[in-house]
C-alpha cells in the first residue's frame, strides 16, 4: 500500500521525486523518504509524517543528482517513525531499497543475515533486501536483485539503487503494482501512473516475477531466470488535470462531483442500435454465458458493497443464484466451484491482494473469471478471462466515491448483458432499464446541487458520535456504504444494517442523540422500510431519510429529508449513495479532518 517513485535521466531528481510522492501520497502517509545518487554515493533522507515533512527536512539542500528513488509509507512491519521510513540501506550505505508489500519469510532471512554479520537498524521486513543485495556486491545490480527475489517470499514491489551503477534503477515486482513511464532520454518507475503523468503518457506494466533495469536510454525487462522479456507499452488516456484538484479544496469533493462524467464514460459505447447492452470487451461466447449455473462476486471494502448490489441485480434479472464473499474470507471457506461457475472480482485498483488471491483460487478451480476494475492492465485484469473497465479515471482520495458508482453501473450492465444472453428478460425490459441508466448522470448532477444544503444540515450533528444507516433490498448496500464513508473520513461510530434486522438486537442502542439515516427510495419494500423507521423514531432517534422526489408519506416520518430523482429500484442506489457521500464529507470537514488522507488507511491494499 506504499508508494514508490523512481527517476533516471537528465533532470535534477529531488523536486521530481517530491512531486511524484505528493501524487502517490494516497497510498500511504506515515513517513516518506528518498535516496539520490550523488557523486559521493547514495544520499538518503527520511522523515516520519507526510511528504510535506520530508520536503521541510530537505529545505536548503540542493542536490545535483539525476537518479533517485522515493517512497511514501503505510506501516506494516515496524512503527511509523523515521527509523522505519524507507529507503533502507545495507551496512555500507552503498545500496538503497524501497518496497511495497510484505516479505513473509523476512524473519528467517534476517536471522541468517545477522548470523553472517549484518547490522540491522530498523524493524522492517524491507531492510533484509538491502543486506541480501550487499552480499552480492560482485554481481551486476539487476542480477543481485534477481537473486534476492528468488529468496524472498510474499508480495513485493522493489526499487533499488547502488552507488557503483549511478544511472540505473532496478525494479522488481511480485503481487504489488509497479509501472514504468517511458520518456525521451529519461525513464520512470512508480507504483501508479500519476507519479510520472506530468512527464510522459507512454507506459509499460511490469508483470509478476519480472525484473526491470531502468536507464536513461531505455529499459530491459527479464524474468527470474534472466530471460529477456519484450515490454508491452501503451498510451495513458488520463491527463494531468485528472490527477490534480482542479480548483476543489480536496480530491474527495472533486471526485464526488466528477461522478456524472464518470458514469457517462462507463456507459459510453456499451449500447447497440437496438438499445441493448453490448459488452464487446468481455469476449465471452453467449453459449458460455448460458452455461453458468452459479455466480460468485468477491470484493473488499467499498467494492464489496457494489458486490452486494450486484447480487440483487443478477439474481432478479438473470435468475442465477449469486453468492457474495468478502475476498479475504472466500478461499478459506472451501467454496464449491467448477467450469460452470462465473466468478466476478471487483477491485478499483485491480491490485487488492485479498481479491487477487480469491480470483486466482477461483481460476485454479476451473471457474470463469470476469474482473471489474478501474485500472487498465492491472494484475486482476491480466488474471481474468474477461475485463469490464469502469472508466472512472484516476481517483486520488482514499475514500472511494466515483469508483463506487461506476462499479454499480458496470455490475448493472453485466447483469443486463447476462439476462439478454440467457433470455431471462424480454428485450423491452432491458431497453427500459438501459434508458433509465442513461438518465442517471443528469440525476446525479441534480443531487449534487444539494451539496450546500447537506452541509448546512450536517452542522447540527457535529457533536454526535453515533449513527445508524438503514436500508432494505437494494438500498441495504447503500446504507452499508454510507456508514463506511462516515467511519473512514469522519471517524464516527456508524453502523449499516438491514432495517428489518434492527428489532433483533441493535434497536437497543437507539436513544436520544443517535442519528438514524434511512435509505427509503422507490422500492417494493418501501412501506416496510418506513415502518422500521417509525420504530427508530419511537425510540427518540433523530431521523434523516433519503427519499424519492415527491414522497410526502416518507417525509412525514423524518426530522430531515434529502430527495433524489426517481429511478427504477435496482438503479436507485446510484443516486441514493451520493447524498451520503456528501454527508460524510461535510461532517469530516466540520470536524477539521483531512478527508483525502484518513488516518490508518491507504488507497490500494496490497497486503493480506
């Protein structure tokens, strides 16, 4: 979950590394550091805290170095302090290493290295790599890294420099992401595209168990046996503005307001002349779609809430049984899978380690795999039989917003495609659903115009500590997502529940001062939902309802109301979740919190 950036070329590297780290800080912000190859050797600077703290530490220092690596950390092994900050060095200070991931056999490797006389300065697993490379000082750096990779077990992305090869960065990858930016007389290495997007749009993705030697004049990729591998390059469609705030105070608010465009982009080109869903990129034969007798959807965090909604849509529209699993639990419960099983993995980054492990397990059992992800050529995309990209563009804020709504759209498209392929819905029903989907971007824009009103509403609750989010049917995943957003960025106690389940225990917590937020938009269970909210009101809870425009019956139950435009029941989560994103945002801002960098969290979870 850490961020790596490296550069080799003619430019002064220090400001370039700082800029790259700022754009990767969503991946971790416990500490930051950089190593620059100077004439006197490798110069390492590290600092606990944010990238801004590292920049302050460097103030007044002028570096002439043009090769370097940088790192922003989300702590796993060792406390988040300066000692454990990356880069880590060998005993002699000639090697510097930055790392994303976890080396599972680090303790055994460290014990052997200590016995051989190496001195360790940190509590991290990463430091073993520097000492492993030190023991291989007689080898070229790429060969030394290759041998270290053979010894290390677990997930790791590495960038390494050594003082005897001043125009070389060696990168390596297994499990954790690493991409290469290809410039003219200069090249980049990074955990994610925004780190080098200012300088080039040409890139290559480093596959698992690959080593890359990055020099000013080019790159060389090889596997663990040393065989040269031809890189596959592509052009990045994003522009730098997509990775900047664009006049908004935070990335999160910018990305909330980008949702209409993101939804339009997700829908673009996925409709045929008959008004039916066309997903050419799936490359799945219709006969295969008809052969499925069961669907599993696996995901983590916000993506799991998209999976919850997908269960409602796929089961209702295709009549296929659907199981949903938190990806970190999926393979440990021994699920029953075979060649007639469809497994859908949902991950914004396509690098979430738990989800990757789950889909790899599914493939090993013979299941067909569809990946739903936002990142082209991500690890999960390469694992899958077919990929459905959400096209949300870069999302820098740690709390997912536009990637969630586009995941909802992508899963709805997939459900309608399956329904058509299997003949479980009439074409007219699918056409009506598609027509309603194309109305969603304008409807989301209408909801966004209520942002100031939601801010004013939230001001009365800045001193409240307890929130419940309730929903039924397709609104239940919306409630879960609303609760998660409030936990993530406002650090408030927020629980998401099926509204009908409250009377089986949790209602004991409802009392004066507790805010109960109900998602009661158009649905076949709206009447039951309103009855459940009356139960909360009778226990003196403060009631906020998200309702469909014109719902006077629901309005009579609530203390506060947010209206959203009408949408069919299985599409209504797209509009209903937006006011809950805004509510969480404004409560966090009123509490003086950094919404883009919530404590203890990172954007891409690449550890298990």
